[in-house]
C-alpha cells in the first residue's frame, strides 16, 4: 500500500505510481506535512499559524500565537490584549489581561484605573474595598459608611449617620482573594456613587435626604410614613406631650403663690419717701421668720440655679453634632433629638415630610421662627395691657398686674427655651458644604442646593431673623435691665457686694478678738444689724421691680 516514492515534507502524493519528487503536490501555502504524506489532509497549519481560509494557512499577527496545530484562530496570550482586531499588544506597565484573548488590560488587586494616562492608582484601603482586579474610577467599590457624588469622583467622604450608606462591594462566589475579572466587573457603575450607595428610603448627598413619603426618626434613619415601623402617630403624640408638659411645669412655677403676690402688692404701696419705714418693718419681720423657711428658700434658689445650668448644658450639647459635623452613635443622636423637644423645638422632631409635600429645612425654619414669635407677641401684648390696666389699690387691679407679670414671665421663659435651637437653625441657613464635585449643599438639609433661588431668598429671610432672635433678644434684655431698671439693679448689686464685705469683716473681727482674748459679741451684733438692714432694703427694691424683670435679673422667682 502507499506510494512507490515517499514525498518530501511539505508535499503529498495521492497516486500509488509516483516515481519522482516532481510528481508530488505541494501543500497549501503556509502549511506543512510529514515525509511520505499521501493526502492533502496530511497538510497542517503549524503552531504559530492559523487557517485563514480552507486552503490558506497564515502566520499569526504580531504578538499573537496559536498553541496547537491546525488552529482556526490566533490568541492573545497573558499580559497582552487585542488593541486592534488583528493586533495583540503588550499591556501597559502595571496592568495585566488576567485571561487569554482579553479585550483590555486591567489594574491588579488593590488598585484601580483612574482613566488618566493609562495608569493604575492605589486604592485608599480606608474607604475602598479593592480586593479584586479590574476596577476603574467608574466602578470603585466604596465601603459601607462612605459616599461619593459621581462615578468620576475620587472625593469619597464619611457619611454622617450610621447605617444609611450601604457601600458597593462586588459579589463573588469565589473563596480566593484574587477575584476573577468577570466577577469584579459585575459591579455596576450606578451602584458605586450617589443614591446607589444609599439605604432604602434615603437619597441625596451622604444619603442624608429622605425620599418623598419618608421621614426621619430619632435614630436619623428614614422610615415610610405609611408603614407601622414609621410610628408617625406615636412621634407626633410624644413630641406634643413633651412640649405641653414643659410649658405646664413652667406655668406651675410662675403661678405658684399668685394669691400671696396679690396680697403683697395690695399691701406694698411703697414710695421712695416711705422706703426707710418699710425697711424697718421688714427688718423686724425678718428676725421673726423661722429658720426652716429661710433654709427652704435658699435650697430652692440653689435647685433653680442648677436647673438653669443643666438646661443650658443640654441646649449646647444638642447643637454640637450640627455645628461641628460630628457623627454621634445612633442612641446618643436619638437622645439629643428628644432633648431638642425640651427646647420647644417640636418642629424638628415632627414628621413634617408626612404632613407637608415639602417638609424641608426651609419649612422647618419658617415654623421654628414664626410660630414662637407670634405666640410671644400675643402673650407679651396681653401681659403689657394687663400691667397697664393693673394697680395696687384694688383686688381686681392687683390680680391684673400679677397676671400680666405671669404672662410676660412666660414670654421670657419661651424665649429662654427656644433661643439656642432657633438661633442654631437661623445660622444653619448660611452653612453650606462642598460635596466634592463643585456643588454646595446646605449642611442642615443636603437636599437644598445653596445656589438655588429658593435658598437665596431664604438666606434673606434668615438675615431678618438674625436681627430678631440672635441679636434682638440680648438687646431687648439689655434695654429692659439697664435702660428701664438699671438704677435699682445696680443698687441691688451694690448691696450684694456690701453684704459680702460685711461678712468678711465679721469673720476677721472674730478671729482678731479670739486671738486677743476679747469678746466680739457687740461688734458681731452691729455687723448683723447692718446686714439685716441691707437685706431689708434688697427686699424692698426687689419688690419694686416687675416680676418679669426679677426673672431676667435673677433676683426673683425661678
């Protein structure tokens, strides 16, 4: 069987009667065959070539190869990629293809392609989870609790509220730390920035904005207004109850001893000419008072002062997170939010997004400033009218005067409670934050663009409120305390200083007499009588002050 003559390599003979080499047929271009081949089928495309057509074998393009003979296509090896349909190029420095016949070279684990100068940049391990390879700036795997504004931004910042920024991590079933390129690229660009990083119900910069029909609870998470989890009714009930409770307690303090105040007003028609006799009368009566009553009064004053200091501390603490951009733990943030209700800041705690179509910071600011202002103007006007209509000659007139003082005291108590929260809200209107893409949003409500016409108008409104609240309230205090009643108040201050000096004198005299072996009884009685006279004068001057002035100056009740 076979040919009588064995054909040379690269040729074949399909006849049994061959006797010379020129009777053999050459294999198609680019192919080869072993010696003695007897069929065209024995001609093969060698390694490094491929069948371009059925009868033509061609060398693989530069940079490509075929790993087996009779290949129908050439492949791009590792560390190379198809730069053109017929050209395989070496990957740029620092990149790899991670697979045969790759269409592109990608960055290795721990880096990402910044799409600038074809270079890989190191991932920030604090904010990015670049465990796999093949990440680009558009598919950055942002870690939970961090946020970025766009898929071209490298400005990755921490979120303010725990649990609202979910992060973007590529899913993989592989237990290896070297993820396959296909797995890394399953991370969609839309999931790596903006709302794609947010918890359900959240949106906007740093995921701090609630979607429509969602509102924030005390934990600063957004809840569906229509869900049982939202507890809209419970939040409204608790907020209103707390505010009403605070106001009720204040009214109880203000109204206590109202009958006594009316009686004292009727009996206390003191002129400057009658001041000396009134001082003598009070001095005699003061000496007859029981020590237990005096001790209780001193104790109440101490509690009152500590309560004021404690309230001021709570007011400052509730503003720390916003002013200094501190991300407090959820429990602490929730406590601070409810403390805000104790400042009569009911509108921040209420689910306004569930009540109004646009329950934004602008709506809250309008309610926070206008509602208390209207209430204070109404009560203040009524109190002033009652004071003007009151007198110390009749029971009815005295009752009007006392009620007028109570209403004016109530106005200043409202102002005391709301002043920090309202002032913070007003100043917050001017605090904007650049989120990393050149856009500035309001820090207090990141859904509001600071450059929008609506916010520019609101800043003008906030400027007017600055004059009324942060600057106007202290000026009002100064006018009432210094301009109208400065003489009595300065005298009361002088009396306080004199009493301290007399007490020091008494102590020094006792020490001297004790060392000298003398009796200091007469001197001590003289000092005590002078102190009693000063206390009596203090009582008369204090009684001459309107009740609300005593409240402001700290020389009267609560």
